[in-house]
C-alpha cells in the first residue's frame, strides 16, 4: 500500500530536465528518480535473461543491470523475488494520440469532379501527397488509449496519422502521461505511405493502380524538384518528401498482395520499405520472403463465424473459414521462413486481446524469443532507436514491465508498466498469496475455509461439514478481509465477517445470521490440493491440426499448382487455325510447355495419353477485352496514361477459374472507359493459383486503353464538369496530348544532346509518365485499344493517329465499325467487338450482330470479346454467333476468339493456333466448340492443365468436406465460449468498363 | 448463308424497312407444314410430321404416316427442318423499354411501393426495335412486366406482332408482380473492394406492410358498400384465381417465407421468379406445387464458393427434384433474343433436350397461366410456331425459315438485317 502511494506521488511530480522552461506553480520538488529492483529475473533482451538480478534506474534511464550489483544508499528498493522484468513492447504501427481522419463519403462518380487539390497553401498538386504532415505537430497524450496499450505491455509507439498516400512523418512517443514534451522521443522517426488516399477529395487517384502511379510520379517529381536550386516554385510537400527520404520508410499495405505491390514500387526507386501486412502472409510465404522486407504484422485473428443455421452459413466463404483457422499460424510461418517481422496491436478491436493472441500464435509454433524480439529489439532497431530503447541494457530508457512470470504465460500478470522511469500500475505489485486451507472459528462453531486460485483472484469456499460445502463471498486485501457465507445451504441468511491479517491467518469481528456479534479467526493449516496437473502440461501441448493452404486462397483453389506435363491428346478433331485447317482423328504431343508434334499415331516415352476420340482440340481462347483479375479498373484523370493495370493484378479472383472452365487461356485486362486516355493494360495468362507477377505474359508488347463517346463525356453524370463533354472535345484531348508529348520529346532531346560538360551541370527536364506514355504511342512502343461505338469517333481517332504518323492498333466494342469498315481496313486497325449486344445506350442503337462478319469480309482483323466475366466464360458461344449472323465459316468464327485476338495483342508468334513450337495453350472440348452443348474438359496453359473437369469435380467434394470440418470446428469453438461473428456473404466485384471505384452503374453499361 | 440468301430475296421483292416490319395480315387460308421434325414443347417429338393450322389455330399435329387429310391446305414442304412452338419470354420489359440509358425511353417502373393497378399492357410499344430481333430467333411471345417497388404492377402476355397493343395482346392482365423484401442488404466495402451482406433491419416492417395491404385488399372484396379503391380492385383477381401472384424472391429463406405468406393470404395461383437459390428449397417448391421461373443459365454463380456451373445446372437440378421450371432473361433486355440458347446450355449440363425445350415453351405457358392456348403444338392451340433449319437450341442450327403467330406469317428480318444488307452492298460483299 505504501508503495502504491509512493507511486502515485511520484507520478504527480517527476522532474525531468525538459520541463525547465515551464513556469512553476508550486515550490521546487526535485527528485533523483533512483530505484532499485532486486532479486528479479531480468529479461534484458530476447537472448539474455539474468536470474536473481538487480536493476537500477536513475532519472528515467537504466543505470545498471546485473547479478552482482549492490544497491547503493538512497534508492527506493523493490524486492521482486519470483517476479520478472521485461523490456516494454514497441508498436511501429499506431495512430495513438492523433485526431481521427475525416474521410469523404462514398465513391462512384455522380458528383461534380474535383480536378485540383483543395489543400490551401503551397502544397503538392495532389491532395493525397501529405509528406509535409508531421504527426509530432498534432500529437497529444491520450490517457485512455495509453492505458489500454500499457495494459497490453506496450511502452512506446511510432504514431502516425493514416491519411494520404504519402502520410508524412510519424513521431516516436512513449506511453507515459507526464507531458507531451516528455513522452516524445523523436519527432520524425519514420516516413509513412499507403495505398489509401484518406481524406483527399480530389478525384485522382480513385483506384489502387492510380495510387501506385501517383507514388511513382511523385518520386520522379521530387527528384526533379530537388535538383533545382533555387526551386522552380514552392512545394512544401515535395520539400518534405525529399527530407523524409533519410528516415525509415514504412508502407501500410494490409494484405499479402499489397505487400508485393508496395515492395515493387520501392524497388523501382531503390527504397526498401518496412511493410505493414494484413496478417495473411502465410497465404504466400515464398513471395513475401522474396521482397526481403521487414514486416509489421497484426494479430487481429477473426472471430469464429456463427454457422448454426446451414442456409445462413452458406454466406461464409471457404476462404473466410480457412483464414479463421489459419490466421493464428501466420507468425509461426513467418518465423519458420526466416522473414523478419515486428508485431503490432493495430487492427485489434480490443487491445486487451493482444497478449492472448500472441499466446495463441505461440500455440501454433511461434517461439517466445521471436515474439519478444519482434516486440522489443527489432522495432527499436528499425527506427534507429535501439541504442535507447528495446532492451534493458545500461543507459537505455527505463521502459519495462514487472510481471508475475514469463510474459506470455497464460497465468502471468503484468503488475506495473514503467515508462521513462515512472511506474504505471496495472495490478497491485504486492498482491499477497493467501491460498491454503484454514481452520475457521466463528464464535463457538468450527469450519474449514479453503482459499484457492491465484493471488489477486482468490476464490473461497467454506466446508460446513464433511459432506457439505458452500461458496463464500470474499475480498482479500493485503491487510483486510471481508468474508460471508451461508451456515447452511438451505438457509437464506449469511454469516458476515470482517477482519485483519495476522501472521498465519486472520482475526476479526462478525455477525451471525441473527445479528449477534461474535469474534472469529482463521488459522492456516496447509496447502489446497490442486486437482489438475496445472501448467505442467502446457509445454507438452501439440500444435493444433489445421487445414492446408490452397492456391489461390479462395474456394476452387488447389493445394498444389499444376506442373508441365508431357502428354499426347489422341485421336481428336484438331482445329489448327493454320493452313491445315481442321484435322480429323489427329494426335497432338505437348512437351516442355510447347506443342511438340501434330500427326497420327504419335508416341513419346513417358507421355500421358489423353483420349480425344469424339472431342475437339482448339487453341485456347483469348479474350481481348476483360476486366477480371484486377483489383481496380478505372482511374479518372482525363489522361490516365501513367496508370497501369499490371500494378494491381488480383490473383485471387474467382472469375479467373470460371473463365478457365470456359476454355479461356489468356486475357487482356483493360483499363476502363472513364477517360479518353485510360491506363495501360496487362496481358496475362490465367495461371490459376500463381502469384500476380506470374500471371503476366513475359515479353509481351504494351497496350493502353483509349475511350470515346458517352462514357468519356460522362453522359451518365448530369453534374459532370470534366473536360471533355462532347466528341469535339474528345478529339482535342488527343490533339493536346500528342502535341504536348512531342514538345516533351524536344525538351529531352535538347538535354540529351548537350555536350557532356554542360550536361553534367544542366538540370534534367522533369519526367512525366503520362507524357512518356503518349510518346511511346507515337514511337510505336505502346499500342492503343480504343473503346468506341459510333462511326464519327472511329473515323476521328484514325485521323488523329495518321496526323501523328502512327496507327491505332485495335478498336474495341466498335459496334458501328461496319459503317466505316473500308476506312478501318485502309488504316490497318483491328476490331474487337461484342457478338450481339446493342441498344443499352444511345450510341449502340445501331449496333448489329453482323458487324463481325462485315468487318471480316472487308479485310479487318476481327475478334469477339467479352468485357464481362459472364460472357467471358463462354466466348466460344459468342464466336458461334458470327456464323449465325452473317455467315462466317466455322473456322473463321473460332479464330475471332483465338488467333485473331492473338494477332491484335501481338502474341500470335506464340499463341492462337495449334502449330509446332507454339505455347501449349489449348482446350479439349467435349463437343464441337461452337455448339451450345460443348464444355471445356481440359484447359491447358504452358503445357500445364489448369482446368480439368474431373479434378474440378474431385475438388468440389474435398472442399465440401473441408467446409464441413471447419463448420464443426467453429461450432465447437462457439460452444467453448469463443465469440462469434455473423457471416457477411462477401462477394467479389465484377468489373465492367464503366466502373469507377468498383461501383457498378446500371446494367452492364459498357 | 441461307439467311443471307433469304434476306437478299426479300430485298429483291422490294421489302425494305426504315421502320419495324409491317404486321402481317390474318391467316387467309389453311396451311400445312410437312416433312419436318416437330418438337411439340410437351416433351414429345414427331419425326416426319404434319403440322397444319387454319384461322390461327392448329388443326393437325400428327405423323405423316397417319395420312391426315390435307385437302384445301396450302402444303409447304419443310422436310429435314424442325418445327417448334413459339418460344415465350416471361418477366421481361419488352415494349416498355427501348434505349436503356435514356430515361424518356423507359416505361416499366411507376413510382411508389404498391402499384397492383398499373398495367404493362397500355404502355406496350409494338414498334419496339427489340421485337424483330426476338422473333428472328424464335421468341414469338413475351410477358410485358412492370418492375420496381414492392408490388410492381400487372403484366400481360404479348404476341411479338401487331399494329397496336390491343392487337398484340395475347393474354391481358395475367398477374401481379410482387418483390418480396430482402432479409439482407448488400453493401459495398471500399476497404476490401468486396460486397458484403448486412441484415435488413426493415425486413419485418416491410413484411408487415405487405400483410396489411393483402388483408385489407381481401376485406375490401367482401365489403358491400365501399368507395372504389383502384389498387384493391386490381388485387381481387389474386383471391379468386383470375390472376397469378408472381413472387420475386431471392434467398432460400425468402422463398419459403414469401410462398407461405401468399398461401396464408388466400392467393389462388402462385408462380415464383428467382435465381439459383431455388435449388436449396427445391423439395419445398415441389411439395407446394409452385412453378418456378428462374434466371437464365447465362449468369455467374452468386457466391465465390458456388459450383462454377451452378447457373448452368440449376434448371436440371430443379427438374430432377420434380419442380416445374422455366427460364427468364435476367440480363439486359436485348439479351432476350438468346432465350433458346439459355435452354441449350441447360442441355449441356444434364437436361434432356425436349425437357429443356419445355423451359421456354410449355412450362413457361403454365407458369403464366396461358397453356390452354400456347406453349405446345397441340390441336386447338394457337398456330404460334416456327420452322428452323435445325436444332433451335443451338447457335449452329438456330436459323428460322418461317414463323407464324396465330397463323399470321410474320416477317423475320428487321432493321438489323436491313443495315447488314445496306453495308454489305456498300462494300460489294453481297453477290
């Protein structure tokens, strides 16, 4: 008690030099801050533990620590016999002590566009670049949050405001409550970044890929800006950005895919970010490791789902169930893989769950040492503060925990959290252990009193006789006791006792049921017999059994990826798309990922034989216009040429698997049609289960989306103010962009042609990624796929291209292409169209299903595409419509979804036909591929079977069983008292051209 | 190529359209189609059939071997071809909607929640340019259906031919469409870029409002003296069996709740319009004898975890469970012309071909309560049928040679064919 009082007094008046400048409103109260902690087990750091050691604190710092230290006079001494001292934890991902971010509501694109930043002052052109922001300027102590964090073992945090793509700097502060001045250890401890524009109301960027593009451009802008002295203009944000580069760079990514994306941006500019993940790194441990980033990992394990009602339980996906089971294995997986990490409490709904969750992670294999290191030494080191904090060595800041035992043991109590040499009490340090059996005498009657449980949480029971006992209500204080119980179970009255602690029990006064006052005493007779093995068994606990990780980590993923096989497809009808045409009863050998031979009666040692009798083998379908497998589809800058779909491939998109099952092997993931100049495409093969980068077709040419007409005029938005609003303006956007690109080239040419001497001192022109995209188009290094409908605009873009001496590669949709087929043929542009869509908006009023036939006959290379995940999985059927409408031959029809798109995408040297040497990207169909009755039986990419109808059937059964197992496990968890959550029925967004921020407009508004 | 020739022929005859095709005159003489394979729509097939009709009604549907008397008939030999009853597109906005994105061209959704009295029939535009495109593939009848609100309005079945809505009306005011409230609300989560479902806290309130409306409507019918209430007047047909209640319900639980609701309200005829969730309560639907019109097969599964072919298989699964199933087009209206292929897809995923045909003919007619007149090729029924080059459920062979609506031989091409012709000529592609 005395000590507690002392603690309180100290808390009120701890002198620190920092406060010298402040006015005094009392007499001077100087204190030395000398404390000695003796007989403790001191965990200096994760490697070093000293038994029976002494720790001396002087003026907020650790003065000495060791086993042979005698306490000098003048120290307040704490005897910590049986107790532990640990370095207090450090969290690098905290928003502590900062105001909440005000986010603009909603998404979509129906309001008035905000083209410019509305930040007042000399700041960056983009409102989401907040590198000028310093958390230290706004930070103030928050007692409530500090208390929560201290109870979870934390002593210091790196706090930042989660606002913007560049978030400025974070401040490193302790969780003390002395004063803002004293707790701040370093004002600018790190620079922070994210893919979340936070409070920015500016339209651009409105997509994940836009955020990445903006980051990239800002790195370039800062480099250019910094090369000027004096600067060309004032930009406080860029100025700060330049300064902030010296700090540790931390990226809040929040998911395994975003970790890879962030790391890639860093690599481009020679920055190795420290990356905050989402706790799902176990899903892709190898790819995560290859980033070489140190991770900040949350322990926000999801609650079990309530799955009592089977119809409601259907809303919970297999991925959610599996993540529930596997999330606690994440830290162990990281440790095992040797990936450096620190741990954060960020993302927890209840901070109090922090240590229990660490403990849970340890049950699944996380070692105590790794956990401790990740909470102390590593975070200190990452921000360059390890000479001051993160261990209990001499000279370090006195941030430590006093505990009853090993920090992560279930029964361990944190008594006090000392911060900067000042104690913050969590549980009374001197809690006395009263457990034992006592002879209880109340007046003339004798009972047996049994006190059980841990100190501070005792339970009491009174044995009335050999067979009957009753629970007693009791409170135990160091010096005082209150106890009441029923002298007979049937009686309603109680005996109420109050007393004081004696050497071997208690004495005191009490009242019987009838109100009569009596004296009472209790004398300890021995220990309570424990009825379980207790904690002895804890170490023998086996790691719990868990399910397998599947690739990708959603339903229809597989535990392993397919491998390239040598196989002969025997006796099939082979659609070659070559001069040979359709070959009957033919064999095709696939080897090393390529088509190795085509013929009859082929043989190859070790080849797997696939019977193709009665079946059709065709080149794999290529969808020239798709929006699957991307995390975002549209950005909104009029010229979004700097935006790249390839920056945000989504490798966990179910529509990839559905498309595979429809015989699709490759797609062009196009940017949307919200702007005249959209972003750059990604050409991918549907390598289901692979990591995002492995989807990409290596060495493929680069493509970019352009768009014309109603969407870019923002016709659907009556409030739009964005230029252009007419087809006249659309042309001018292009004229402007290409003219400007040529000027840009001139500037660089002039710079590049300077004599070496002058060049060394000259300032480089600014690199502009949108301009470069335009220049690449003119230089035929980047190829246009243009969303288009009516003949006027089609004609227009061809004329613009001709003026700048290049050609449009492809018009997509191109529903009025048939009206200018001759001009298109002359220009040499390809057409990629819908088979039979029309009349969903004015500009498609005169769309006809004969378009593809007319274009083909006019000599225009023509494809049928989907722009839609549903049509995208039965493109063979869409191709069949070109026979029905307009009478293309069946071979020509199949080419519209295979060879022709391959040509448009400049991939026909490796795909699009069944030809020896080409990539083995083929589909085996159960029936004629243009028939409504045909199903893809096998879809093969690079000689690997990515879809197999038999394997799919098998996988359904296995996943059904896996769901059943997990449902049972969740029910068990619920019964055992675990909290549950309701399934939310998450479903993925299906993107179309028109979608901004994933919000679907109308029906299929292409 | 044959279509091509056919169209060319029409042009040579001087039939060019700037507008939708001219409606055909009534059948003037008996016609007999001989030699084709007749798919009756009721599951039966007659090879080498005689299908004959007079004054708009079928008079003979029989094998040629039965030697029917064809005297007085104009005999058209269609040997090797296939005859089908006209396909029926239920639950569509045909005639009520033109260019979807233009508000002025939309006439299918009235304001307010309870609109049983608004009638699709009177807004129906016979000159809609969708109509020729439907007919081109064999869709000869469609239900014009209001949408929106809780009770959307009253639908009618229209022939895809006629000078005006009175002329085109096949079955007037067949039923009322009700949208059962959703137990869950879909919400977009910008953090994860996914949709999630949250409980709809208004659900009980919305159900209570429906309950109130139905019970008061029913009571109204029994009141001797009353002030006319147009909404309640429109509702009476539900209680006396003149009108069908078309329930639009989403999840399995909503299906059960809505059907039980309608039964308790004393609704005589119920048809359910839903998606693949019907599969989970197929037994319930069978036991309660509820006809089901489900979304077409060309849709994606609702959930990530669903079998990837669930929408393809759903008609088969329901049929297997003994449910009477037919198909509507869940996507944009222009997709209605692909109705035959929706059924074709069901065949690829397990359904018998003639059974799949029922999902767009006889089963649909039954679900709409018009099977006495259409839905199958049976003597006495409307001569609403067509001749196709081959299997009309497959892209490769769906190629209409001629079509009749109530015996009227209709024009099959429209603006799209006219534009095809115009530009093929421009480029010298047409020989």
